C-alpha cells in the first residue's frame, strides 16, 4: 500500500526540526511547531490511507486541505528546509488523492507556491530554481509511478475476469456436451426398457434382445461420458444416424434418411444436430414419421430433421439442448432454425459453412 511505504519517508521531516532546534526557539514556539508537524503527519497519513482504491472515503478532501494548510503555516517558522522536504509529501498526497485534471492544476499551484516562498526567504538564485525543478521532476516521476501501478492493477483485474470467463465458458461447453450425450442416450434407454417390459410376457425372446441393446447402449453412454470428460470426444455422423434410427424405431416412428456427402470438418456439428433433433422427436413430437436429410447446397452444409408430429413446443418450448446447439452453430458461423413443416409437424434446419468444425 502507498500509505505504508510513503509513511517510512516521514523520518526526513526530522531534518527541518533539527535545523529549527539549532536556532534555540522559545518553548511556546517549539510547542506550536511540534503540534503543527504532528498535525501534518496525521493528516498526510489519513489522506494516503483514504486514497487507497479499496477505500476512497469522503475524508480525503478535508484531510488534504489540512495537510496543505499545515505545510504552508510551518514554512514561516521552519523556513527553507521545511519548504523543501515537506513539499515532496504534499505533492505525493495531491497525486494520490485527486483526479488527474485537478491534480495537475494543484501540483502546478504548489510549484508556484514554492517559487513565491523562496523569495522572502532570501535564498540564492541557484536555490530559487533548483528547488522548483526538484518539485517538477518528482511530480512527473511519481505520477508516472502511480499510473503504472494503476495500469498493473487494472491488468491483474482484467486477467482475473478473463480467467473467470474462461472457466464459465468451459463449464457451459461441458454442460452442453453432457446434455447432448446423456439426453439422447437416456431417452433411448428409457424407451427400450419400457418396450422390453411390455414384451416380457408376450415375446420373451425379443424382450431379451431389447434388454441386451439396453445394456450395450448403457455401456456406450458410459464410454461417451468418459471420453467427454477426457476432452477427446468427437461425434461420428454414421454412428449418430444409426443411433437415431434405433431410437426412433423403438419409439414406433418410421425413419427415412436422405444422405449426401458432407465435408469431414462439418460432420461433428451435423451429427450433433441429428442427435438433438432425433431426441426431440422421440421426447416431444408424438410423430409417426421422421425424415433426416443432410448434404451440401449453395456452398453450405445443411441438415434437416422433419417430423409429422407437434414439435418441441408442445411441452415447454425450446429446451436447453436446442439453445446449446444454436450457440455451437453460431460460433462456427452457422445457424439453427426451427419452424412448422409443410403439411404439419416440425422441421429443424441447420446450416453452416463447409469449413466449420465442432
């Protein structure tokens, strides 16, 4: 803190006092000088403490005015030694406590006071320009030091904000990944478990087959979660198409896939759209038929998931998955649009530049 290191230099105020004691002052005068110096020190420390960025109390203006007044009054008994030594503390207080524009005017006024006070003191011409020059040089150097400290503090705060933002973004990315993985996988697991439960009594062999698929899906979901946590998971478009087929078929929905080649770097995002679109059809649409189309048109990769049901709005509107998917596509320069399909139902359409990556 500036107040701590600057207060150590207050020891130099002893030199004007020692010079004053050599003049053998009267006890009353000495007492007044000591009281004035004590007031100067106390007010100066109050200014420096109040001027800290974390405090900024309203005591600063009055304390600063008192410090300045004590400095001026003590020039009369203590003379040039006090004028020279104490001016550094006055300039320090002005730079630390005042806004920059006001501070520049106050420092200029202080230099003028120093120049004006040296003439009645009868000092030599060399002293008359040397002391004001010291004041100007010190003010410039200390102001630069203070501004550098403020810039460093702002840089540290900006870096801390950037680190917090990076953590928040990573949490959001991880939350989207977990939703994409578990939302789809758990929906399929629930559907197949219900189907197996209904088939136990009427078709045990098929029920056992469904239970086997549930076990395999659970293992795959666990592997996906582990891969996501490790940060290495990339969705495969063929795997997502197969998974969507299984999920939709298990829900009693007829599936049609119209596929065309897409750029490899666009496949992960298209796979995410297929996964989220199929999950929403299974969960919300109550559809009988679903069509998945993807390919390249007009220099853009596209994917469309169309059903003949009621769409995701039937149970609460756009969910977390669609919002997260839209954010991913926007980050890659693409777009996501959900709209009523021709002839009824719902269509989810995503477009992205052919050079996009997940």
